[in-house]
C-alpha cells in the first residue's frame, strides 16, 4: 500500500485545479500575458499598505481577537451600511483568513458527511472542491446559456434539492460567467430556501464590480434578520489585496460564538497588523474601488469588441465581475485550447473545464488589467482564432 492510499479518501480525491495546470504550463514565459487568475495587475494601494506597516512597526504582532479587532468589525458595519442601505452592527462580522476560509467555515457549520450542497454551475471550482473535502456531496445546477444571456431556471434548482440538502451556494455576480441575479431571482432562491429549511451561502464578492449602474442586487436587499443566510466575502478583489488572504463572514449575532470556535480551531485569527490595513481599505477605499470598476468596464468593452470582430466567438457581455466567458466556434476541448493558446498566442486563459458542468466549451479571460495589455492580448487571441 502506498502512502497516498493511507490518506483520507476525500483528500486523495480533491480535484486538480484546471486553472493552476495552465498557469504552471505558462509561468515564466517571456512576453506571456497572464489572464488566467482572478486578480488585477495593480499592487495594494499605499494607504492600505501604510496602515499595516505602521501597525507592524508599533508592535501589533501578538495574538488578537479571534473574531477580528473591534476597529475592523466596526469598519465592516460602516462599509455595509454605506453600500447596502440598512443598519449593521459589528457583532454580525467575523474576520477570517481569506474568502476561501470563509467558505470553508460556512461549510463546516452547515454540511458534512452524507449531506448535499447545491451550487450554480459553471462555478469557481473551489466551492465544490471544498464541499467534497468536507465530506459533503456538491450538486451542480447548470445555468441556462440562452440567447439573452445566462439565466437560472429556479424549477431546476428546486428539483435538485433533496432531504439531504443542507445549503445552496449562490455566487452573484458570478465567476466565471458574469451572470448577475436580479431581485426577482434572488427572492425566488430565498423563498425556496425558506420553504425547505436550508441555508444559503451567499458569495457576493463582486457586488461592487457591477456594470448596470451602482452595485449588484443583493440578498441584503430582500432578507429578513432571521433568514438562514451566511455571507462570505474577501478583501482580495475590491482593494487589490489578493495576496493578503483576509476575508470576512457576515452571520447572525447568535452564531458568533460558534464561528469564533471554528476560527480558534483553524487559524486562531488573522494577524492584527493586516487587519489595520483591511480597516483602512474599508474606510478610505471607495474611490479606489470606483476607479477600478470604471477601468474594468473599459477593458470589458474593448475585449468584447475585438473578439466579436472575429465572427467566431460566442459570449454574453458580463454584467458583473471581471471575466469574459467565451466559446470559440469549432473548439470543443477548452483545456487543450488553453494550452495551445499559451504555446501559440502567448496568452494564458483559464479553461472552462475548470469551472465544471456547463463550462466545458468555454474559456475564461480576466480583463481586470491595464487597457494596453488587454488590447494586445485580445488582438493575439483574435489572430489565433481566425487561423485555426
């Protein structure tokens, strides 16, 4: 028996990331334009980094509040009040070590061995993988790829729910499709969850990256205080902090002690000096976010125009997030195509196969970068497309 055979089955069977596979293939190539990952090209702004460095110099390097320092939790309440127009208190927020850990904690609290969690696909692969590692069974409900864009058939969602279902994972605006649920769709999902007595894990990390005017519709707009909704979020996208690995959970105050225990038995909290930087992001970063959204909109329009000009691509113009999820006529194996595009066009994309059922024929392009680089990448892709 090999060593790997002695490991837990769920760990052994955790899927390889299709995104990482392409990144490993292309990393280090001269002139490569890397559009595989879900991040922009700007470093963290100085006003955030300075706040963290000042705290580090002041000696804030000790154990701290496991729920998060009070100043950051207060800042989270203010941030949510500004953007979502309802009253929030600091007792609703838990600071965690990334949005990914927020998802893991939400799963630990709601589902385990023998349970099922439903999610909308194509989807960021980490949720389904995390559910499987936790021992739960992830159940995809495929968004419909219609002439009017991606859409959720709520009857399909209802049919996927069984007595074993413990939670529905909803990411809107969506990575990778850019699908953005309207209030009617959110209400239908919430009504379904209420009627079946199951939880919603709401990933609204791209809420401010919305191109329809203002932020995206949110469960915050329609929920009651006692609804079974766990919000998972991260500082990564809005404030160019992907490498910081700081996120948060919004939970009912009644659940705070339980989640504090889960944090204690995983990371025991986030470094205090990093939390100072996160608080600065919330209190002083709205203008930076607005600039990034405006920049991403221009990049979106540019890449859509160039790729549409080939006459051989199919996509829905994304209404949220910062990805273009597109198909190419005659290309069925997006994984093979992603490797070929690295080798032949020197552009790195994420294959749609990485995003599960419904994504196999697509490629994901992250357009959250400076315009000249996006234009060059789009032109290289267009040249490759018309030649194949």
